[in-house]
């Protein structure tokens, strides 16, 4: 069966929650699991919360699957402007791929689908995202697809602030897609 990228459906909620936990822990729990990390993922990534995100008209989730197995997803937050951006912008809240399928070009395919979807939106917004400063592999991936660090923000957990970079597409999505076709 072919790899498919499609809009998330209500029946995807449990798989999205499980995939999110797997990706989040493999990315951020580099020193192991402690209570705060366990509490966070078990509260944040539930089938109920994923169902709510799928149904939320302010968000767009697209999933990547093969043979009925969820491999990754992209979650966009509509009308979420990037601070300091001149052009219209839309936030890529998550781009998650199962660890065993990284390095195969699937992240690029999922990002291309997200860019294509955004290009069809009014104003052809630029995509932007937040990435933990310690996630060197993700930062290299985003730089490799043309994004650049635009600023900084913080993620708070246990009362501690964790530095995140704000990364931005180099041009409005429509222009970036046109340039990629040259």
C-alpha cells in the first residue's frame, strides 16, 4: 500500500496520542523519565485532547500513514501570527514522525504537504514553528528545508523556562513552492 497523507479523522485520536507520547519522550526525556515529564505527556497527549484538536476549526491536522499504521502528523494552528513577521503567517504547532521512520524523507513529505495546504489558504501565509534549542536534528532538518531562526521563546515545565527557537519559512508559502519548482 502507498504512503498516504490525509486530514486527521476522529478515529485517529488514540493513535495520535500514542505517537505524540513516543515522539515527545524520545525528544525531550533525554535523561530518562521523571514524574513531571510523565505527568505532562499523560495529561497533554490523551485521545480526548487529540479528538478536540481534530474537531477544532482553528487547527488543521494531517496524518501520514502506511498500511493502516500512523507514521507521523503535522498540526497547524490557523491565524496564529509569528511575532515580528511582516507577512501573514501560520504556526506549525507540531511535526511529529515516529522515531523508527526518521531519516527516510518522510518529514520532508509531510512538511511539503503542510506547505501546500497553507499555500491554498487566504493570503498564502508563511509557516513558522517553535523548536527546542537542544533538538539539533530538528533544527538541522528545518534549516535544510529553507527555514531560518527568526527569534526565541520559552516553553515552561515545572516552573523552569526552556529555550525554544522560532523558525520561519523564507518566503510566503506560495512563493516558496514556486521557487522550489524552478
